[in-house]
């Protein structure tokens, strides 16, 4: 996450970009579908987890998360995340070839928001 360009003004930065991005990614993977849900996910973390993410002097407001997320280059972030995931996958002992692929499973219904009865 440290390679993502920070779109924020350097003046008055209170929270680390890598921590904010990690929170957003983890919260979405955990089912968050709004900026408010991302902020709620962060507020539900214990003090140790928050400190590891760099939030030692308080936590960002929902509007802080929103302002960051609307300024980010989503395509660049997706590319960086894909590279990060690729770097963390272990080579498989299974046969290789066109019929075999290594995959990372992510619940598509959660990503699309279709896990709810109305969606």
C-alpha cells in the first residue's frame, strides 16, 4: 500500500495512507458496502489492531475516509492490489498447464452486494 500515490495535501496529514487503504480493503473484503461501514469496521477494531495500522492518535472520521477514496485512482489501486496478492501466493505443487490455474477465491456475492436478500 505504501506505493500508492497519496492524493492528499501534505499539510495537516493525521493518518497514514497505507493504514487508511488497508482498512478500506479489509473492510470491503469483510462485507462493507459503504464508506460509513468502512469507518464502522475500523472503529470496531481493538486498540492493538488500530495501533498496528498506524492509528495511535485517534481514528479518522467517515468524511476523512470518503475524501480519500474519491481522490484515489481506482485503476491504479486495483493494479497494485493485484500485484500484492500475486506476490503472496505460494507456488502450487499441482500440475501446471492450460487446464490448471492457481486462483484466489473471494466471495463474489459479497463483492457485488448480492449477499443481502434484497440484492
